[in-house]
């Protein structure tokens, strides 16, 4: 399939998303959240990242419109705006595994 198969592909916008998600800590945070909303303390516990690190990455994810913060009492719970992102990440992992297996067959 050539790149021309998608002439209207929003390359600039997708590049921003891939750049944002290329940071391993951000992926760990997103995967740790799953389908649930979680306070920073729960994200810290699940990822093992520092509070400063988690807060920094949550801010970047929030500003990009990937997560949203919901105030609940004295806590802010973070949730994905669109849970399909988890499906996309899962599909990407499956694609990577399949591609790697095919590559290993070719070089063997």
C-alpha cells in the first residue's frame, strides 16, 4: 500500500500524538489508568513514578486533550477522554508483535 492511499491523512496532527505518546512514562500512565478514573496517588502507586513526574506528564496529556481531570472533593481524578485510545494501543502492540515475528522469519 502506498502512502498515496491516504491523501488526506492529517500527518501533522498524528505526528503530535505519536510524539506525545513516544514518552515511555506517558504510556505507562495511560495504561495504568485503564478504563477507570484515578487520582494522582493511584497512578503513582501503579507506575512507580514520582509525584512530580506523574504530574508533569498528566499536564502534557491533559493539554493535548488525551486525559481530563475531574475534581472529586479534594482530589482530581484523571480519565481518558476517549477510551478507544486503549484499543488503538492494544492493536498497535499486536501489530508490532506480528511484524516482529514476520521479520524474524525472514532473517532466519
